[in-house]
């Protein structure tokens, strides 16, 4: 049976980190939607999420701070500044990153990575307390609408995930996705 914990429970982050370290898959709240999460360096856990979603390919991660993101970026100084200005809230930026930040299974073309700093206290605490980046991808199967109700999420995915961090019904819209390439921004999803 999948475990449920409210996001503001004192032990929620500790429990989440334990599940992630064991290669588990979680569902957690962001400022826009619920997300599937796993350790972004754990290829088995990444494969599990791809199997659940019935897809493969790049995946985004949440980051603890702009300072942390700056250390991940494989960009010259002016490019870094442009990226750091865009980060925060409902924005995902796709940028080139250094080796060994994440598994190659979730990187995009030319070793790029989608990065978010969600405006949700749980995401901030989790990303500050977990040693590796944590994936974030909408809670749905390929070509279906993202689920926003924890009860529905558990009904659909209870045999495939280990933990649900609850924050009621989240009926936001997916983040805006920006690609930073050749010092220019392109909106891939708005």
C-alpha cells in the first residue's frame, strides 16, 4: 500500500529522502501540479517513471536555489546570468549542464536539462535536503491529463509508487518551458 503524508508534516521530507535513496518513486506537490519524483541519478528509478508514464526521454528536475543551479550550468558568465534571472515559480528552463549532475537517461539534446525552482515550501525543503537533483514530471500516463487529486493519484498509481506527499487538490497548469540556446530564449510550452 502506498504511504500518504501531508506536505507540512514534520517528517515528510525525511521520509521522502529515505524513499528516494532506496530508488523509490514519489508523487509530490509543486506550485503548478503534482509531480512524479525520483533520484535524478538513479537509472532504475528513472526507468520506473518512464514505464509508469509509458514514455521515455528528457525529464526536468527541481533545484534548491539559483546558487546551486549556477554550479550545474555549462554556460559562459553572461548566459548564466540570463538563465538565473528566468528561474523561479512556474518556469522550467532547458539549459546545458555539466557532466554527472544527472543520469544521461533524462538529459536532452547536447546534454541539456530542464530545471525548475518551484514556489512551494515542500519542493524547497526537499531539494535542499536531498543530495541529488529530484525529477519532476506531471502525474499522468502518456497523452492523458495530469491528475490533481491525491485520491485519484493513489487509485491510479498505488501499485507503482511508494509515497504520496499531499497538498489537497492542485488544479494549476503546467510550467512554461523555455529553451536557452545560442544566447536566445525559445518558448517550447506556454
